């Protein structure tokens, strides 16, 4: 990881005067560059954002920008390094500043011509706890008029997410009909397992089904139910089928990514990305239940560079404490 990179003009979100400096960078060409930044002129809080790619495509064909919505995260999920610290919500201007920074790292024409430009509100923090996220979704069009701009949000649905989700739906309907991805990070169908992995008050599965049905409109991409598969954690397709409509929801299965918090919590993935044969039966069970099901395994170089959520920021904070 490179430390103390020089401050460049793109470190400033000029319309508001909010500034940040890049304090560390890690990455691999063709996969992702992870930037750790510190706000200037304030409390000096740390956050991270990602200039990413899908390793199957060139940047011209698919470009992924992943931003933080909070300075750390208050939810303390046992598998996520973002919970290493929490210092509040990231303001609208600084969320947009992260996007602006990544866009300015590349040729100006790319943000207009990229065939799929995706902005993920899915880095550090729980988006549903930041009331400015729906407004940020609505502001994306100020960044580029690319007709293939997508907005993506991943949430664990903490208790009381209903009003936030209504505002998110309004932003989607106004700006991103047919070009919006919403993910509910469920992780287990067993409430005791869910509460262990995610030790906070969250909406139950029945409420998640209700919220997803409310959010979805014809022409939308299906709402994804994500399970990061950990050893010993229950995932029951029959229970999902009883509660969720396959016409509205899709299933996304992933390995549990390696993080410091996960190791400290004694968690390990239910399968290794190099050998997913042990979960093929689970994939088939979901498909037999009528769900569009994806086994999503990223490029393993992402783990090697420590690009999972919160890892880069935690490394900077840990080193600063030494």
C-alpha cells in the first residue's frame, strides 16, 4: 500500500469547499484501485472509495465506482472491517466528491461513453442509516448524462428502514427506472445466525419481502437477496420461497470474503472460490424453487490487495495507532 500520495486538484469538491486528501492507495491494474482519504478542514475522519472494474470487461464496457456513505460503520457485523470505527455519516457533498474524484482520474469522455457506468453506494457504512443517500442518487445525473449510468445500493435493512426506502424508491422512479440495483444482505435464513453475524436490530425476513415488493416496479432489475456463505450458517431455500416472490427477487450467493474482523470472530467461508462444488446443490435448490440464482465469485486478486470493505481504511488506522 502506497502511503502519503501527493494531493492533486481532484482532491477538492469545489462547489462546496469540502476537501479531502488521499493518504493511501492499493490496487492491481485491471481489478481495482482502493483509495483511503481523510477529510480536510474538519475532524480528519477517514473513509475509502474504489475505482473498480469487472475483470471480464474493459473499462469502456463496464466501470464500477464504489463509495462510502459513513465514516466506518456502527453495525459491528462480524465479517466486516468497516465496523472497526464509526464517526458519523458522510455528507451529500462528500459522497459526490468521491464519485467526482474517480471520474477525474480518467479521460473526460469516458464518463459519457462507458457502456455501463455503475455507482455503488456499498463501501464503508450502512446506506440506510444515512438520510442523504436518496438525495445523492438523485444527484448522480449532475455528474454525467451517460444514458447507461446505473445506481446500486446494498443494505442490511436495519430496523426502521421504511421511510428511507420510500425516499430511495422515489429517487429510483424519477432517475433510474430499469437501471437500479437494490441488494438486501440477508446472509442467513436462521434468525439466531443472522443476529450473531449482524448484532443489531434489523428488519425480519417477512418485512424484507414486503419492502422489496414495494420497491419493485415492472421493468426493474430484481431485488437481490445476498448470502455471504459462512461455515455453519443456515441458508434454507424453502424458507425463502415461502416468503419471497421469484418474480421480484433474485438470489446472489458469494463466498465470505477474508477480513481481519472475520478472522477475529472465528468465521470462515463455507466454500473456497477455487472450488465451489460444495455449494452447487444450494444453487440448484434455489433455482428449483424458481429463483434466478447467481454464484458470484470475484477475482481472487481482490483479496490479495485487501480490497474488501473497510480493509484499507482499517490498515491506515491501525498503522497510525502504532
